[in-house]
């Protein structure tokens, strides 16, 4: 089921609220937030050969490649939201 949601089904826009801790900065901190995102994505990418990954809060245990596909789709979803 998780592979279907991650790889195939369209994502609902505006229906799923992220965790409150994701909304703690104001727009005036945009550059800092972008720099933090780039650092986190670089860190994530450097773990590609890792065998064990933390479970996802909704999907449970996932492989590195599945985490990568979810992350790519999630980032793409938000970039599209911002018109990037």
C-alpha cells in the first residue's frame, strides 16, 4: 500500500496537515530555512548506502530507496506549491 501511495496515487492538496513543529518559522527566515533544507537533503543523500532507516510515522519500516522516492515526491510537491 505504501508503495502505491508514494509512487502512483495523486497527493491530496490541502487535506493533510503536517506536524506543528514544521511550522515554527516566519517568512522572514526564508534564506535560513532554504539553507537548512539543502543541508538536510545533502545529509539524507549521503546515507544512500545505509541498510537501516528510522520508521516513517505513517508508513512504518521503509527501505532507503523507498525513503528516497518519498522524499523526492514530497520535495517536488512543495516546490510545485511555491511555483518553483
